[in-house]
C-alpha cells in the first residue's frame, strides 16, 4: 500500500497535532504521512516541489489567507489536490475556495476522522477526474489549433467564443476581430444560418451541410459544415462545436469542367450502377419462375405474380437507364427538314391538346444531313414537354431560319417556364421536376443534337413559356 504524503499548512501547531490524531484514528492510518508548515513563503515553495500528494490549507494564515495561497499555487501550476480548512461554516468562503480550484473544504469544528478521510478520498477522485478532463481538453486544444479545417465554437445566438487559426485564415480576419463577429455575419445568406440552428435544435447535430460563406473581402467561400451540440457543465449554456471543410476550390473546378465532361461522368457512373443491378435482378426473375412451377397455392402464386411484375418494371427501368447512357448512333441521310417538321407537328396535334404554328424560311425543301428518326424524336420530345408544362391549351411556335451557314430551329411555348436555378440543369441526366420521371428525355435530345454536330440551348420567354434554339449544319 503506497503512503499518501499530506502537508498541513496552518500557523497553529495545535491544529497539526489534532489533525495527526484524526488521521491516526482512521481505518487507513498507516496509509497517511502528515507534515506541517506554518509559513506562507515556505508553503508555496513546498507546494511547487510536488513532494506531497495533497495539501490541507487553513483559511487563516497570518496576514495572508488560504485563498491567496490557493490562488497563487494554482496559477503557478500546482497540480496536487488542495483542501481548504475554515474555522466556521461560511458559504461565501466555501464558494470562493471552489471557484479558485480547491478540491473540497472542511469546517474545523465539524472535522472527525471519518469526515477527514472522506474528504481526502473525495479530493483524490476529484483530482483524477479533473486531470482526465484537462488531458482531454489539452488533446482537443492541440487538434483545434493545428487542424487545417476551420473550427469555431458558437452559441444559439451566434456569439463566437473561440476559433482556430484555420478559421481566421478562411474568413480573412484576425482573432480579435473574428471573436467580435456574430456567426450570422459569416454566411452569405442569413437564411442558411437559420436552417442550421433549426437543425441543431431538432437533432443536436449537423453533418456535411453545404453552405455559402463570405470572407472579410466579400468573396464567397463554399464549405461543408459539420457541428454538434455540447451543454456546459452547469447546463446554463448550449455551445455549437463546428468544423468547416473548405469546398471552394472544388466548386471552382466543377464550374470550370466542360458540361460534356460532367455529362459523360454522370452517365458512366449511372451505367455501371445499372449493370450491377441488372444481373441479380435477372436471377430473381428466374428464381420466381422456378418457384411458380413448384407452388400450387393460388394465394402464394398471386404474391409471386406481384413480385415478378414489379421486378419486370425494375428490369425495364434498368434497361432504359443503360440505353440512355449509350451514345446515340445516327444514320445521316439527305433529309428535307420541312417535311420532317410537318410530320412531327401533325402527329403531335393528333395525339395531344396542342396547337403548333410553323414558320418556314421558304416553301421549298430545306435539305440537311440528318437521322430522320432521331431528329423526329427530338421534335416530338420538345412538343410533348411543352404540353406537360402548360396549364390549359398549349400553343407552340416553330420557326426555321438560316444564319451564317447554319439552320436554326426555334421552338417557343406558352408554358409555365423554368426556374432560373433549374435552367442550367435541364439537360443533365436524371434531372426532372416532374414526379415519377426518369429525367433522361432532354439528355437524349442533347446527345442526338450533338451527334448531328449541332447545339441546343434553352431560355425563359417573357412573360411566360420557354424558348429552345436548335442549331444544325446546313
């Protein structure tokens, strides 16, 4: 059993004798070794040598007080537990002792061997807990300071309590200025901060929330925000510990990537996923057919039919997905564009509630090299989309003009138009605002036009509808 070395700091020798007797009466009397010091200057020197395991400090020490000694010892990095001894119960002194770092306090008139031993045990447990917390805090502080990702600590109101060097650099602010800011000022859109606090309030955390921030020069920064909620020890405050993964360069690179490369990257991934689904799905359908042979129960057969029907739907969807990612093969032939457009509009008017007004640049034939079926699909798809985007009778204007050696086909409708944020996405694969839509119709349209060495663009009309321009080589 190791011996606990205790130093009593008290200007009254009688108290030393009494304390020694109390320790001797304890059940662990051979575990304690008590020393005595009655001088403030000598006491602080002994406390900093770390030769003792615990200190008992009297509140009255001549001209100074035990609180003064406690305060100086803690500030001088004394790491051992300290118990304050008071002559009488005084709540103010007790609170002051604990605030300055005392492990416990005891009233001399109420001390007995049992209470003294309990206080010593408690002080050691308290010291161990504090040491663990301090070690954890030191580790966190090292990670916090050295992290390359911006980190900050805020509360619900947006008050900033701390930030790391990476955060100061990310927002282009010095530490002093940064700590005077409100977190709401760091976001480009104040509604983003509101969305963040709502999520923190509901879930207590946020994971990889993409946000737009603004630095001191007004530059927009992009980041992925991850946060968790920490309630302070006394439960009087909720702190948000947040880390920002800088996505600014990544976003800039994505914007600089040609649309064609984006398109083909998305399609390549989609095709690989679809192929992965196709084989196991085929095995499931075969297994269902085998089961139907061996099962005679009508109810079970009905359930198997339901399973197979839905598997077939997924199978068709998968095949359609694979087909949509394959480059269209076009068979270019000399084609009269006027005849092709007449045929497409007549078919659309007979199938849909649509009125198409066609304006040709001349009454004679307009010859182009085209795949009649594929180009017909394009016109049909655009007319169909116009019908689906229109509430009430759909009216479409279809014009053909020649400019700088190229043919321009302009398709304008009176539909609801497309939101500004979606205009740049309409030709992306699997993007759709329509329910239960695969979102590959306009992607196929674009790929067919690309295969004809042409181009296609879309914009909103004023006050309603959209305007689509298809450019084709003569």
